C-alpha cells in the first residue's frame, strides 16, 4: 500500500512509497496525535495567509438547505474508466462576475441543485461555481486526477479543501500559457491528493463561449490508458481527413475543377476546427499564441461554412439548376465571409454565437438544394444529399449540445467528427461518381458521334458528284464576281484618291490648301519638339493686291494669284517643305529642320524671284512685289504651334509697315530661338 507523489514535470510521474501497516492500538493513538499536531500547525500557519477556511458554511455538508453531493471514490487497480461527476454538484451563478473565493466561502445563499442530466449551460459569460465532495473510504491518501474535458474554457479554478483547510488550488484556462498547466494535456487535468474521508471540491468556470463542467475523476494509470486510446482515435480521424485532402488536392491539379478545391478547403477548415475544439491545437500547434487560440475555433467554423457553401454551389451547379438556392447560398457565403473576418477583432462571445448560429442555415440550405436538384433529375446530387444529411445531423447534435439543449456524452461530443467522416467519404464518392458519369457521358457522346459520322459519310458519298458540279459552277461565278468587284474597287480607289487630292488642294492655285497645312504643321511641330530640331514658318502676302482687283478685275486677280503660286512652287523644292495658300492673297511656307537665318535667306530668295517675274494680266505685262514674315524656334512645348504662326504673321505685318517688298523675322518668346 502507498501513495502517489507528483513531480512538477509536464507529465505526471508516480512512484510508490511504502507505508507501515500495524494493528497496534498504541501505534494508532500515536498516529492520531501526530496528525492532530500537524493539523494544528497547518491551521496556525494557513490562517495567517488567508487560505484556512474554518467556519465557512460553504465547506459544510449542507449549504443553504441543500446537501452537498458526495462522490464515493472507487479504488480499483484493474479499473480502466473514470468516475463521472455529472450533475452531482451544487451550483451558484455569479451573474456579475464579482464574487471572490472568500465571498463564495462566506455565503451559503444562492446555491441550488443542477436540474440537468449534464452540467452544460450553453453560451454565457457568467461565472459558475460548483461544489461537491469526494469521499475516500480508504485508510491512506491517494492521488487522483480531476479532468475537465472542455479545452476552450477561458478561466478554470479548482480548490481542494480538507477539514476546511485549502490543500490545493489551480488557476487554468485557454487564456493562460499552456506551459503553466500542471499536466501537459489538451484538456484541463488537475492532480489532487485525496485523504481518507471527505474532500471538499470547489470549482469556478467562466468563458466567453459555452460553460460546461463534465468532470471526471481518474486514477493516473486509467487516465493515461484512456488518453492514449483517445489520441489514437483522434489520430485516425486526422489521418483520414488528411488523406482526403491530399487525394482531392491531387485531383484538383489534374482536372482543374474548383469543386475539388472547395472540398479541400472545407475538409482542412473542419479538421482545424476539430483540432482546436478538442484542445490539440493549443497543445501542439499554437502553444505560444494565446491570442490566436482565443478566436481560432470561431475562425475555423467560419471558414468551414464558406468552403462548404462554395462547394455545394459549384458541385450542384445551382446557378443553372436551382437559382433560388444559388441566391440563398450566395447571401450566406457573403455573411460568413464578413463574420469570419470579424472573428479576428470582434469579441469571441459574439462571433462564436454568430458562426455556430450560421452552421445550421448553411447546411440546411445546401441539403435542401441537393434534394431539389436530385428530384429534378440531377443524379450527381444523390451522394451529396446523403453527405449533407449526415453532417447536418452531426452538427445539429453538436450545436444543440453547446447551447445546453442536449446532455454531454461520448455521442454528443463526437457526433460532428463521426458525421464529418461520413460526409467527407460520401462527398468523395460524389466527386468520383460525377467523374464516372461525365466519363460515361463522353463515351456515349463519342459513340453517338461515330454513328452520326457513318450516316454522314454515306450521305456525303451520294452528294459528292453534285457538290463537285456545284463547286465548279460556284467557282465560275466567284471568278466573274471577283473580276467585277476588282474593277469596282479600282474605280472606287481612283475616286477616293481624287477626292482626297481635292480635299487638300486649293482649287485656284493648285497648291495645298489651309486645312492640309494645319494638319501637317501640327504634326511637324510635334516632331520638331520630340527631336529638338528647328522649325521655321514663312508667311507672304502680295503687295497692293486690292489695286489689282480694282484696276484689272477679279479674274485678273485670280490669274495673279495663280502666277504668284507658280513662282513660289518652282522655288520650293526641298523634300518635307510645304507650300500652301493660307487665305486670300496670303501664302505660307513650312520649312522643317531649318534655322532662322536659313529661313530668312529662303524668304529673301523668294521675294527676289517674285519681284523679277513678269505677270500677264488681261493681255498686259506687269510686275508685282510681295512682303514676307519669318519666325523660327526649337519647340519646348508641343502645343505652341499657334504662337509660332502668330509670330510669323506679326513679322509680315512689320514688313508691310516698313514699306512692303521686304523680309522681316520675329522671335517666339519662351522657346529656343535659332
């Protein structure tokens, strides 16, 4: 016979320390005196530290008229199961979360019995205090483990009292570092040393999610045997889900069907949700991330809803087969996306309620849509309907349990996992069935095509001769028609060329008109800006042209303009230079890549040619002169061509003012002048 002593290591280790057994009365009296002295010393020491609870009514066997439930400890070496406490506890709800341990110990009012089959109180943020006794009928102390298998509770505090003195206290929760737990386990496991007789247990539970307290008392050996069995089952579950993920991910990369991608997203999200819900995530994956652990469950629930809705929508082809289901699932996807994003910053107490509340609507709409498509002839939806029915039953049981509407037991706690295994298997069958059906449809379509091809071949053999004759006739007609079209196109092209020439030519003088000059001037000015080369402009005007019209008539004036244009045209022969009639008796010459001095020289040459030319007007020989204005620049702004034109016009005006028959040049301000 012995007792278990626990080290401070992460895993509990036990060793047996032999204790003497004697029937001697004197030895018994001596043992009693030793215990009495030890208890007295502990009372004196602990009373000064505030952990001695003598005279506290809550630690008595009766609280407020209610008998404290007593759990009789069974010590069986061969036992492999723990003792469930269940609802055999007194309950007090701290509605304002203000009561401390001292307040609870000093008040006997407010306690009541639990009227449920399981201590599950649904979603609430109120602190719940539980009180029960463990009666140890043995003669020596024994080490036991009290397990609270709800790993997502925020604050868990357990107090162990013996003879109204506090023996042990634990403060745990998923908001505390995992390394602080006395036992390295995904659940809350608290070692206690139970002395013979009555051991008072006081438990406080508070969480932003559901409040549950399905306590189990274990011997260390039984606990670890059960832990390994449970982890084996969870490993099998995770392995099956992982295989499904890899298999369907491979299929997605092979066939590039988004249904497989959404399926993989759902399976991964649901697997991570289960890992977080069972506490394995915090124990093995994100031990050092308390913040992430505080909202991981709500986040993975949201992602599960999103991917399941997307998979259902795409797999069932709801847009074509069931528009109403398409719109409903689209709305639920949008809401789930918003809620999932909110899980990263909104209170967990709100987001976990919303995400779990959306589970049933998403599954219900998906299941109803699946049955609708199946009834309308969509055979590919049959496996989906079975899968969605299984998952909605499993999740319904889980959600109802979390809301406290169903008792917590093995089936309610693992219903979602069992349903998920059925669902992923059936959905995988559904995807495989769709591949097989599509393959069969392709084979049937190919067979039908072969039959049609044979029929067409027979028909083609009968029509070949007629078709050849028709082709010959058609080729002859096409040749004739092509010749006619070619002739018409050539005529049309000639007409277009003539029309274009007329549109850019001055009808009187035969040189380019103002419209053509404006288009080319803008283009050449922009090119000079890009290449940073000089561009010059010459504007000339026949002197005293009005007197010619007055003395010889307008017909003679037209002859004068034509002769003047001929003189200019003969003396402007450089490629790229443009001569145009600008209006009335004004003519303009655009000189590309020409600096100011060269432009002035060209203008001076033109002036002399005009002055020396003989003009025949109405059978009369006469002489005329002309005035020239010149402007030049290297453009610094592609939009200032009008300023250059104005500067040349101002230079022409200056030539008129200076007596006509001369050349004057101007400077364009703000540009590089040559």
